[in-house]
């Protein structure tokens, strides 16, 4: 029994690395089968408009607002209905004021309750509002609500496009960081190889080789972290796009400088006020609040309704004569306990609130435009400084490598220079990211995201 157990344990331990290898192979095969999705910035923005859940939700709210407007319109259109009723009943005539002593003279029971009889009634009715200023203004309010919902959907769409654009830039930055770390690793390998060759030639010591190995391992660690950040950034972008996660996302654009037309802040603010959907939506909200106030105030005015019916009324279905009713009704509001006045005060306050909100949104648009313009200018200068810094860091590295290869000193200067190159690369990536992110924010602030394409 002991021998058998030992054999089982041995086989199980021996199987572990094989199983692990098979599992990794299967996992690698599964990853390799994932379809590739190549996306440019424009394609990513277009995909967000079609698939993002927030954008789709706002489209449904537009449909709901249109349904509300249709409901308000229906209150002004003819309302037709019909019914058919056949019943058997008795009537207590005494309840209508007929004295029992006279019922017998009319051939009716002295108790006042009639014999059972049938009644057949088939009738169509119509109700039509001929004039109600309040109903008209309610319908106008509901139609304005559709415009508000449409503009809100446009605001959401543009904000989503801007968010996707920023996430795309984040993913590009993470991808560039991976490539930069890989380039740093290549420099580390070259330095390690140089240190080993010099040690074989007796011109370097083991400490130089160890330093190069430490630098290599440190950058391997940075590469793993950079790869994780890149994969995480792509997952976040996929989530914003509203597509399935089972794809390998490849970004076809790159972080780069772009030519921009200089624009004065006041001119930029003017352009933004003409294009920003937030301002248009708020203007519609002001109009909606004003129409709501008018519709409630108009409830004080008389309204005129038409109503009528036409049908058959008889004791039997056969040979039932036709009857009808036609009438016009004038409704004059007199007193409702002050409810209307309370609603008027509430609606008037809503008008003031929307006016304050308009001032706030207008100020926010001005702030976003001016802030985006400042950051755009600053980030461009940062890129230029980073480019100069990277060029100088590479010169420093070349000189340090030449000195070390010539046997002048150890490789500390080379490692220091490589660190400077890595930092300069990071500065350039960060500067390019800030510039491209500022472009997205600038385009959004002006309401011209299409100029990014």
C-alpha cells in the first residue's frame, strides 16, 4: 500500500509541469484565436455613437418625449367611443316623485315598482375640444420637450465621443510606454553585452556586468507593468465602445503633433456659443418652462367643448329607432381652492431657475474653451521641450558608451545616461498625450469634434 501511494504521488508530481504546459498552450491557442479589431480614432468615435449604452439610452428618451407630445396632441383631437348595452331591469317610480295613489290610475302597480322590461342601447359618442388655450400650450410644451430630449441626446453623443477620444489617447499612451520600455530593454541588453565583452578583455570588472544585469531586470519589471497598463487601457476603451471583450484591439493611429490654426480666446468662445449643444438644449428648456407657465395661467380662461352621441335606443333590437344628442359646453373656471395659483408660482420659479442655469452653462462653456486653449498651447511647448531633451539625452548616452567602450571609467555613466534617455522618452510620450488629449478637449469645447478626423 505504501509503495502504491508513493507511486501515485510521484506520477502526480511529474504530471504537474506537463499539465501546466498543456494549460498554457491551450490558453495561448485561445488567445491566438481572438479576432483582431483595427480601429482608428475616427472609427472608434463612430463605433461609440452606434454602440455606447448611454447614447442608446438617450435615443430612447427622445422616443419617450415624442410619445408624450403625441399624448398632448390627442387631447385636442376628436375622442370617439362606442358601446352596446342590452339589459333587463325594473324601476321604482315612486323614487322619481310619483305618488302611489296615482300609479293605479295609470295602470301601474301601486307599489311603484314596474314589471321587468328590456332596454337595448347601441351608441357612438364623440368629444371634441373646440377651444382651449391651455391644451394648445401644453402641446407646444410637449413638442419643445422633444427638442430638449433631442439636444440632450446630442450632448450625450458628443460627450461620449470626447470620452472615447480621450480613452483612445490613453490607450495610445500606454502602447507607446510599452514600446519605449522595450527600447530601453534593448539598450540594457547592448550594455550588458558590452560589459561582458570588456570583462573578457580584462578592461572591466564583474561589478560593471552586475550593474548592467540589475538595470536589465529593473526594466523587465517596468515592461510588465507597462504591458498591464496597456491591456487595462484597451479594456476600458472596449467598454466605452460598447462592443464585446473577446477581441484583440489594435490602434492604427499614433500620438503625434498636428498643425493648428491660432485662434483668439474671444473668437473661440463665439464659435463655441454657436455650436455647443448644451447651450441650445438649455435655451429649449427655458422655452419649455415658459410654455408650461403660460399653459397653467391659461387655465383661468374659458374653454369650449363639443360633445354628441348617436345610436339606437329601444326595448328590443328589432326596429330600434335612432336617437342622438348634440351639445356645446362652455367651461368657466371659478375657484379651485388656490391649486392653480400654487402651480403658477411653481412654474414661474422654474422659469427663473432655467435662466440661472443658462448663465451658469454659458460661463462653463467660456471656461472650458479658454482652459482648453491654454492647455493646448502649453502641451505643444512641452512636446518641443521633450523632443529637445530626448535628443540631448541620446547624445549623452552615445558619449558615455564611447567612453566606456574605450576603457575610460566604469558603466555608471552609461546607466545614468540610459536612465536619462528613458525619462526623456517618458516626457515625450506624456507631452504628446497631453497635446492630443488637449486637441480632443479643444474640439469638444468648441462643439467641433469633427475637426479631429
